[in-house]
C-alpha cells in the first residue's frame, strides 16, 4: 500500500449501516487488565540470574503518538520505551532510555521554554509520570500516582493534565504544576470523575472525559462538571482549540458537535437542554477525533480519513488506508498529521490539501482483529497465531507475524522496508470476519532465498451456508521471485492445489526452484519451474527455428505427486543434501526419494494415534539425524531422534515433562555451523508458554546418546511465547571441531522470541553456566578422543555390519572398505545415489508435446497401436541409448 498515491476529493457523506463496538484489538487481552504489562521485562535464566532482553521491535500504534514542539520529530510509545522518528525521512533516530520499567501508555509534548527546548511527558501503566528534555534525552523530573495513566495533555507551560484510572472503570483527572520541570507537583483534582472511563481530551482551560454513553465537561471557574448525554457509548472526543464546541464520536459511527457547550452560563441556563449537530458517515464506531486548525479529523475501521471543515460544513476524504485507523495526531503548527493504523504502522501526511501521498513507518506486523465483540476478537487473534520467525540461510530473519505481509530483518534486528513483501495489494479495509480474507499460513524460502513460496487460506462463506458445521477453506499457493532491486514479485499462482488444508511447505536445500507441499487430503506434490510452450526442437521445424532466439515463459508446475496409505500429511522436511524427503503422518515418519517419489522406509513414531507434527533433518554428532516432534493422543509430547545411516532411534526427549503447562510444544533446531562433528542443539517451548529451554545432544564413544538441558529462561508474568528461533547459524560453543564433545566457554548464539505482547526480543540464554555433569563428560571425552593425524576425517576402522535399510540409505562406504565419517559435512555427500535424468525429454517429463508422440490425443482408443508398439515409441522418446548402441551408430 505504500506505493499508492492518495487523492483528496470532496464527496457527500453516504448513509451506512452500523456495527457494534469492540475493544482495541492491536494489544492482546492481557494488556487490557488493570496495570497493563506490570513490571520490567526481565528474563530469569536457569542459573537464577536475571537479565533484561534486547527489544528488537514492538507495537508502536497502540497508543497515540506526539509531535515535537517544532514538528520535525515524532515520539511514539513502544512497550516500556519511547521511539523517536524523523518526520522528514521516517527513519528511527533513537530511543529514550528505559527508565520506567512499565509499559508507556500516554505521551504528550509541550511548548518550548527557555529552560527546555522540547519538553516531553510520558505516563505508564503503573501510574508514573516522567518529564523529559527530549532534545537531550534526559529525564528531568517524575511523579508517582496510585492508578494507571490513561492520557496526558500539556495545556499550558505550567499545567499538565493527567487522566488516571482504568478504561471501562473508575477514572478521574488531576492537574500537575510543571512550572519547574525538575520538581513537578500535584496541584488539584478536577471535578471530573467517570464510573465507566473512556476517551479524554483537554485544551486551554477545558477538560472532558467520557463516562459510558455520556460526556463530562469542565472548564476553569465552573463549580462542577456538566454532563452531555448520548444514546450510545462515546468512543472519541476532541475539544475545539478555539473553545467553541465539543466533538464526540459514538459506537454507531455518528459524530456529534455540541455548540456552545463550553460557554460560561449561569443561573437558569446552566441546565438548559442543548441539541448537538449530527454528522453520520462512518459505518463503524468512530475510533479517533482530532483538530487541525479549523478542520475536524475522524477515523475508524473503514480505513478512511475524514476531513470536515466545521466553518462551511464541507467534507473531504483520504481513502484507501490498508488497515483500520486507531489514532490521529497533529503537529502544533498543523503542517503534519500522523495516522496510526491497527496493523502497527504509521502514515505521515504533510498537509491536507491537494494530492496526498503518505510516508510510511512500518513496524513489525501484528494481527488485525475482527469487527465485533471482544470474544470474537480474541478468537480471531488466536486463530491467526502461526510460525512467525523464519531464519534465513544467508543471515537475517524473515517475519510473517500478522498474516498480511512478509518483513525482513537484518542481522541487528532492524526492518528493511525496501524488501517488505505485501501479500495483499488491495488498499481497502475488510470489515467482516478476518478469516474470510486471505491469511498467510505457510512460507518457504529457496536455497539462496531468491524464490519464495507462500500458502494463504481463507474461509469460504458461500460453502458454509450449505453446511454450517463444515469449515470450508480456500487455498492459494504463490511463488515469488526476487527482482534486481531486491524486492519479491509475484511469479505464479495456483488455486486450490490441494483439496485439504496445507500443512507442509518446504524448499529443497540446494535446488533453487524445487518445492514440496503436503496436505491433510493425503497427498504431497513436488513443484518446479519449467518453460511453458517450449518449441519442439527435435523436429527441426520452422517453429523451433522461430522460438530458438526467444525467451520462453516459465511457470511453476507440479512435477510429481504421491501419497502414503491415503493418510493426511502433518509435517515434512528435506535431508541436508536434498536427496531424501521425510513426511510425518499419524504414528510414522516416512522417508522418500525426492526425484522419483519412491518410498524408502517407514519409521515408527509412537502409537497409530500419535501425530508427527514437526520434522527436522540435520548433520551433527558425526551422524545424519532426523528429529520428530510427536504429540500423543493422551497429551504426551516427545522428541524422537533417529540415526538415518543405521535407521535406529538415537535418543528421545520428553518435552511434556520438561516444559510446564498443557499447551502444544514446539521445537526449533539450531542451523548447522558447517562442522558435522559439533553437537545438536534443540530449542523447545510451549505456545503460548512462559519457558524457553535449549537441549544439547552429544554422542561419545561407549556411551548412549541423550538430550541434556543446556540453558533455560523464564519470561516475566503476563508475557507468553508465541514463537522463538535461533538467530545465528554459528555454534561457537565448540571450539575444537575435530574433538567430539569439546567444550567451549563462548555462547551458541542468540534466540529471538516473539511474545504475546507482540514484542520481538533478542535473548542470550547461553549465559547460564553449563551443568557439572556435562562439564565432566566433556573433559572425559576430550581425554579419550583419538588423535587425528590429518584432516581427511577418515576412520581407520573395519566396516560394521549394515542393515538392508542402511544400505538403501547409503552407508558412506568407499570402494576400499573405508567408512567416511559424517564429520566431513554433507557437502559432496548424498544419502541416495540414483541415476540422473540426462536427456532433454527426461528433464521435461510427461509434457503434452512429448506424450503426443507416443499416444496422439486425436486418435480414438480402438485405433491406437498395440502395446508393444506404444512401448517402442515410449523408449524412442524418453529412453537414453545404451553405450553399445551409440558406438554402433557412430561406426
């Protein structure tokens, strides 16, 4: 949507139906409780030490931002900190020091004074108000209240108005004397007390706060507040800077303007009945109101900015924002406007006249809730939870946390806006059930990350009308290729490639254009990029001559399809060399030869009712390993590790007993560091859960391999893990790669954690000291390790007996009887050595123009040649001549 220009046009406000109110969906349910996030985000490591995680990204549009005194900088709350952006370049300039320890819930700026060029005030969910010199980033004063801070307004140089309490609960307003920023003082409590606290605003000597379906207004000199009643819940309020009226938005999408409500009336006119002006355009609740000079700005779930001139009652619209509008902030000079969108992005508008093209500040994508009740919103956000972190082989991380776009982070965790992939190009807001629009469910990057496969699904309401109990979903596969500018462009689309939900989308580790998908319909498909309409060059005709110099169009096609006993596929992975494909089913992990879709072996993985929900294959501990995350019908969750060379179970890990809770367990395997002799590390957690644990698998001579807990971390209260992954492909924990089991003091890398507060943390859980048992094992292994004379990594030992399955998978034996150790790495090694397709016809496969030579489509079946003739024709087209035949032909 950042590529669209926005036109400003005048239109008559149409009539719309209304929708019920709903809470703000950008923050999880925990954040709506009293006190918010509560406490500093501190991580407790396994050894008892407490560390603070590094905040990589978070929500920047949950609370209204504020422009600086000069309008050149924008301040926005983000978790427990305040981020600073340049209005001109939209780049992040820095972050205010985290001194609060609690979530920042309110922010406002004041006019420049002689002692402070850019005063800034922040309030937190724990009731602390801090005053800053934003120019230098110094905290100059603070004040503590007994309730959460809802809103802040700096009405004059010496007066800061603070709204305290809870949204939907008791709320009140106090005034602070800020004539001396270093020593702020509580002056008085204003006569504004709401039992169902809502939106708040203050300007000059006037303050107003919503109380359910009423608005309480107070002005300096009034003995008490005045109540302006409404039929529906008040959802937004804004005071006219000139003091002429009060603008109120309600849950039915109506904007009410109370003219004369701020006049200083006395006597019998105090309680006189007033009739507000009514303006109805919004189809959903009015989420925000703001003033920019004589213009009244409003926004809501429609994603349209309404600009209404109060003087002549004309209306202008800035449409096509890609998400619902939550907040509107304007600079003091009225030159800049900031629009906060629910998808966690900010749109900056320089002026409100003529052609408007916003500048964007994109933060980490978050799920967009539905328009409805709080229960429906929580259900939607829970349904949209999926794998969010995808570490890339070349460094960096791809994130798909909101289901609407794919974002790329560099090595330090900063978003690369130029590479952001917008899956849904439409710049309109869907106000129905969000599950009825396309949402990203699966994603896979090619070997060099130049191709991308995305799987999107959505509900089909038309089919559900005929069968309300059936949840029919549509499926959309998209292939993207990276252009010269680094951005991904859409290459091919496949509608309903599977009849069931797609559960597997993986890429070949070495072939750039090879992908595999599998589904609950019991089938798996291999996809590759082939040319379409290739001229038949073997005939040597004019068509071949004309197409020889042309670039043939290419399209992603299904080249192979298979199934296993008609059972639904639940998970899958490739072997490190790409020769073998593993698919998980109920009770089995099945190995396949990828090129021919031939079944090799079925490995038992528990009871027939157990589900293999995750599969990983890697090279570690001098072995080719396959790991399966098995979820039992009785709630058990176990990790099984096989040695693929011997097809035996190497070790097992009881995840259910190791991680507290009852939610599903998820594992992530550390990427290979290039040294196959190194240990295997597995990251495990429950989603959502409050624990992260790292296990280490090592195999020593004469000892049985087992998983041992290496590090752990516990999240603070009210925060849960939604997803986590290893951020680094290196494993510096093994200083001596040639010595199995050698211990190192360096860490094994960072862990990225995506939390329920929609914050991305970078953790170093390896700071935990290694256990004494693992340290003693490492010392013993280092003493008993054989001395290697050279770097050939060849074991001078007799061959061990190998089973038939081991021979099928490849034992790695040379012609002279020596056995190649897996420590040499998987480069140049293959599990399977099958004949290669060497002719052009074999590479093309069963394409129409080759099949026509064998069985012409226009010939009736009763007129086809006999089977021996068809077989001879098939061999002529697809077979490769034998060496003797080639010699005879040449002679």
